[in-house]
């Protein structure tokens, strides 16, 4: 068990393509036990995934729509669930003299606004992050296929980490545009006492005071904060899933049950954001893991195509002399 985890830790997911070949190609074929003919046993083929009966074709409009719906549930539900914590965090940043810490912030908020006060901003949070999730996960699938088609099969495999980074950055660019108006309203509701208590009060007031600018002036800071985070979140998740199935899980994904696959998804989501302060590990790690778990659960429920971890294309193996 520990040797498997140590092997996983040494496998840097951001190696350059020529360094990955040893890890992904040569090691796979040369260290595998011989097959019946005495030749190295080849990795399982991607076509194994086609045994399942799917509800739609991979890359179809229905596929992208359901991926977007998974993103709505993934981000909308998880961010709404932590609204009380987010409210206190925002107030601590705006007025650190009054809200001296997490527990003190909760105590002051409960004393002034009661239990209902902890839910302030839930509506713009749910709407905003649902829209963000729709674009973040839905467009990620779109851009991943788009960029993959542009690169071709071999380069997609060799540069897959860069592909994940580019696709997630592109998706988050649009996701933050969708989130910005609700995020602006949420911040005013939570941090400006007396400004507004609900989204229905805040939105018209903001438009009357500043016009559309009020809803989008925070989009640039959102891009600066969210795009790098999302790039790392998606790239780390994709490569961690790949590494878990390769070094830790004792059988191919095609032989794992759906609950087992979802456990791998949750663990990969948690490992992907392990660095940081302890409180941030617990909050962001759990939030991210739950998002991936919900998103993958939607894919399982609607029987969407879920390709297995990437493998070296046969054409690339021939070029490298790994097969005849």
C-alpha cells in the first residue's frame, strides 16, 4: 500500500512529453508480464469502454448539455452549502476589527442577525455558481475535445497536461463572466450592512446606481483568481486519476464498479488540492472533492460516455519501436 502511494508521489504529472514517454510508454510495455506468445502484454485498449451502453454519443450536444447540468449541481450545491462560512470570511476581510476570527465572526453574526443572518447571499451564490458550474464543466468538455482534434491523437497524448490546462483556462474565462453579476450582488449583501438583504433588493439598486458596470467591474479580479486555480484543479485531477488507476487501484477502471470509480474520483479531487493551510485543506479540499464526486455521479446516472485514462496511441508506439 505505502509503496504504491510512494510510487504515485514520485510520478510528477507535469513532466515534459519526452520525459513522460519513459513513464507512460516504455515502462508500460517493458515491465508488463509476458503474454501467451512471450511478447510483452499490451495495455488495455480504449475500445473496452464501448462495452457499456451509453445514453448519448461522446461529444454530442446532449453529452455537453448533461455535462453542463452536472456542473450546475456540482458548483451550485456545494457553494450554497458553505454560504455561512463564506459570509463570515468576507466580513473578516472587510472589517477585521469587528470580526476577529472564524468563531468570533459566527458569534457576532448570530448575535446581530440571528440564524437567518448566516444565510445572507444564498440566492446569488446558488444562481451565480450554478451558472459558473455550467460553463466551467460544460465548456471544459467542449474545449478539451476541440483542442484535442486540433492537436491530433499523438500530440493529444504527449501534451495532455497542457491540453487540460488550456481547456480549463478557456472554460473558466466564460464561467467567470457568468458568475460576476451574482458575485457582485452577493458581496454587497454580505458585507454592506443595510444595503440589501435579498437579491431582489440588491440587483435593482446596483443597476440604478452604476448601471451594468456594477455587475461586471469585478470580472478581472475573478479571472486573476479563478483561472489559475481552475487550471491546477482540472489538470491535477485528470493526472491524479490517471496515476491512481496506474499505480494504486489494483485493477483496470473497466473492471471497477461504478461506486469504486466514484471513490477514485473523490480521492483524486482531494489529492489535487492538498497544499495550503490546514483549514483551507479541509474546506477547499472537501469542496473540490465533492464537486468532482457530484459531477461524475451525474455522468454515471445519465450513462454518459466516460473514457478511461489516456493511453499511448498505437501509431506512436510504432514510431518509438515499441510494437512491430
